[in-house]
């Protein structure tokens, strides 16, 4: 035959797959092009070949983790971390990875994924980077196995058949865990932002102020009600001033929430004063049929506080008046 014959042409398909693995390029930095890894139905962790594989990975730990770290740097993954941080992190990840391959424990697998996510998310690592580094490690280990068993293709394929389902299961679990951890952190941050955006402030004994700023949606309106009622109970408040000067507009749903907040506060023994009503919001309340006579509305925050103090029995005096009284007492 003329030319260079294909050395894999007469080999079974499974053997050609193993040879190709040797020449696989590193996983791309943009792992959005990588197909989703599906969870394998069963993994036989008692397979002697898998135990032999784990032993090989432990014996070559230093070399393999260094190759993996270099591949991560070459692929520009974990860009939010320094080179020193990456080399430190790969040691921990590698050891956990091999331990999961050895034990096959679901608990160990989930703990590994959770531990990885908790460590690197605060460093600004993105989801595609996490999937990328796990796929890189899978490929680095696969190449190492090919090098070890390349002279016995039948054994090599049996080793890969034992390794691939376990490796894919780890990759899938890590990806899912990382996304879940990201969602948890985002929700936690959103909750913190919502709490900061609707603070309940005690300015006098039995007097609370709730300044509202920005767009009020249904979820935030519900949270506002919960925070206000909690504040009324904890502070034994008798009067609450809700200032909506910083709210540009509200829809009918949120307006009804506002009315319900007023009614719920009354049931808990606290009167509510609404301040800062804009003409647009007032028109919305009228349009949806809210009885404004049931709402104690005052033009601005200062007027609302003065009214609240009168309701609580405080007497508001100017500094000059107080000074005059002091002089008279002398």
C-alpha cells in the first residue's frame, strides 16, 4: 500500500478510541461548548481495575497534579486566582477526586463538591471554569492511564470502562453542586440587599420609621410587611411612620399590600402614618378604590414624625422656647 497506512485502521473501535485519547487537546476555557455530562447509571467501585487505577493515581500524584495545574494555566481558567493559589488548590481537589474514585461514597462525593464550591466561589470563580478544571483533570488522568496501559489495548479499554463512568459522575455532581451553591449565595445576597433596602428604625420609644426607597415589587412588599410587623412586636411600637418619598410608583398589587400592611399594623396595636405620597401614587390608590380616609397620610416625613409624637403624648418645643422656660425657672 502506498503512503502511510493508518495504524488504527484494522483495530476495533474501542481501541481506536483509546489511541485518540492520547492526542486529545486540553479542555477549552469556554466550556459552554462542552456537551453536558450525564450521570452514569451504575459504577462498580469494587472493580479490581478501579482499585488498581486509584493506586496508580496515588503513586503519580505529584506529577499528575503539576501537569493538571499547568493545563489550567494554559487554558486561562481560574483567572481570579493567583498562580500560587491555583497550585495550592489543585492539591486539595486532586486528593478529594481520587478519594471519591476509591470510595464511591455518595456522601463523600457530595461533600467533595460542596467543599470545592465553598472554597472557590468567594474567590470569584465562575461555573464554566469549575466544569473546565474538572474536565481537564479527567483528561489528564485518562492520558496517564493510556501511557501506562498502551501496550495492552484490551486491558486499557477495560480500565477506561471502569474509570469513565466514575469520572463522569464526579464531573456531573461537581457541576450541579457548584450551580446550587451559586444560587444559594445569590439568594442570600438578595435577602441581605432587601433587608438593607427596607430598614425599620426606632427613633423614639414606641415610635418606628420605615423609609422606603426604590421600586417596590410584590416580593419586597411582602417582606416589608413581615419586617414591619416584627419590628412592632419586638419594640412594642404604638406608632409607625412609613415614608414612601423615595418610591417613584406602585402598581395596584403593591398598593393593596400597603393597605394590608396598615390594617395588619392596626391589629397589632400600632397606628400607621403614611408620608411622602406622590400625586401618581395617590391617583393609583384612588383608581383601585382604596379608602384614603382609613389611611393617616401626611405630606412629608417631618410632619409625620411631629404627628406621631403628638399621638404618643410628646410635646414638641423649639429650642428658643425651651431656653426661655429655663430662664424663667431661674
